[in-house]
C-alpha cells in the first residue's frame, strides 16, 4: 500500500482525488486542507509520496515542499504537483524545485492513480 499525502484547499478536488486514488487501488490517502496542517501531520508521519496543489492560500505547494525538504527524513520524498497553471517556465521551476511530476487540472480521475504509480516506478528505476 502506498501512503500518499494530498494537500489541497478545494474540498471538491480533495474528494475527487481521494475517490480516484482509492478506486485505482494500492493507495492509502491522507488529506490536509493547508500547508500548515500538512506540516503538523508530517511531524509524526512519513508518507511514500506527496501530492500538492500548487496554488493554496497561506502557503503554496512549492513553499510547503521547501519547508518539508528541511527535515532530513523527508528530504527525498517524491513530490507531485497539481496545478491549473502549467506553462513551460513554471513547469521547469517546479521540476527544478523537486517535483517528480506535474499534473494539470482538470485531471482525469480514471488515470490519476496509474500516473502516480508510473511516476513512482520511474523514480525507483532512476535510483
């Protein structure tokens, strides 16, 4: 079972994402509505993969990832971003900041789980 931390401020997207990942099988999904909530949860947990919305009030997904990377036990966690704004420069910035994948919103719920699994498999192959 892959434990995935999903951080998203939009309730509807959280629900769709959780259903999509649980339907695809193999995921245990933990969700937080903000970066602050995620940092609090991460004090006592180490998921297998991170899935963050890019644009959230208070703390962007990139700001959250920057904070997480300060903890040695969390520094190498694969991070996937979900965003409605994907332009070449932003995509390059996210990858340079540590994203292993960027998923465009709106996303296809039927393929979300397989895409994240494929991304994780690629990361294992690269090591």
